[in-house]
């Protein structure tokens, strides 16, 4: 069975880290590059974190390309209160030996797209992808699909209306959803169903591997944040659901929708308006609606156990 060629566009981020390590441990995927963007922390730190994660996974063959440092319009606050000042839980890391791709992220994305069909997994703000379709007209028609973690129907996590990745750069999201590539969206409605708990963190630590221990260490302060914010220590694996969708598309129930991005509302800027009416049932924009957490956790445990 052919492996799915994948670019991961990311702003690591604790849950980004788990998603990236999950992808790297999965034979179904050929991860071609990590491209970075400002979001959870600034692009200097997200690029460093991507290099750290590849070093942790012992994958020096995968390039890390730095992308956009600012959203298309204005500036935004980082999520350092969620992920730590460095984005990965403020742990001690050795300086990575893995270097940085010399060009811009969107130029590397374009080069890889021209080499053959691939999927973009977008688990950060969508600034790089907006620049990609602006800089290279028609490139969206060459991408098999884009799997996005972002948006929400029931409530946001930055404002009452907006989820962080879309809120950080709604103008970019508007451009990305207007492009012609097929999109699969993993919104908060779906990602809040995918959680790891303290037993799972203990399982990772008990593996006795560097990766297992580092994942547990990153997730511990993330669990503390969830306890403060949500009243329990279950850690929501937002970004890992986008990778899970590629590993087993049948595991996540989805429906055809139409998505509009609010860019101007006083109280709703960054909101995703997800139209679920039956007229959009055959849309090439699909949204995840249901996931079985037991199966999801079992796969995360099994894949992260592969690291030695």
C-alpha cells in the first residue's frame, strides 16, 4: 500500500508535538517536511521546536522550513500560558543538531507539491497556506487535500466564538477555505472528544524510552492547564486528530459542509460558520463530527511505543 506523502504545517505546541511524533511513527505516512508558522509561540520558537522534535525522533532526513512570522493583518498574542514560554512545556532541551532549510516554508511546500500528490496537515494558523496560494496561483489544484485542525461550532477557546488557529489569522483562513483543494476540518466539536488522561501519561513514562518520558513531561503542565481551565486533567489532543484522520479515515465520522470565516465581527472575529444543511452533503469540504476515544488512545499508545 502506497504511503501518503505529507507536509505538516505547524506551530509546536505540546499537542502539535504529539501529532508530529504520531505521524513520524506511522508507516502509512511519508512525512516530507515540517513547515513552521507563528501561533502558539513565535516562529523562532516554533522552528526551534520542530527541530527539537525531529532530533527527538531521530529523523534528520526531514527538513524544517521557517514560514510566516506574523498574521496577514495586525499581530496576535501567543498561547504561552497554555504551552509554556517555549511552547513545549518549558523543559530543558539540548541544542538540536538538525539544521533549518535555507528557504521559506511556502517555497519548499510548492517544490514538494510539484513532485507529486500530497496532503497538507495544517495544525497551526493558516498564514503559510494563504501565502502559498497567493504566491503560486493554481497550486491548490495540485494538492490532494488539506486536513486542518481549527474552528468550532459550539464555542471557541480564545473567545466565545473563535478557536485559536483560526482566530490568530482569520484573513488567512478565509483565503484557504476559498481555494479549490478539498478540505477536511477537525474543529473543537471533534477534538474535545479525543483526550489522554493521567493513566496514559503514566503509560508513556513507563515505556522507559526517551520519547515516552519526554511526551509525559510535556503533557504534565498541559494537564495542569486543563485542570485549571476545564476542571479536569484530561488533555485534549486537538492536533493529533488531524494525523489520526490520515491513518484511519473511517475512524472519524464526517459530513459535507460549507465553511465561512468571520473576519469583521466585533464579538465573532475568527469564528467558523459551519453550514451543515443537507444541500452541502456532497461538498468537498468535510468536517469531523465524532471520534471513538478508546480507539484513538489505543493507537496513540501503540505508535508512541514504537520509539526506542
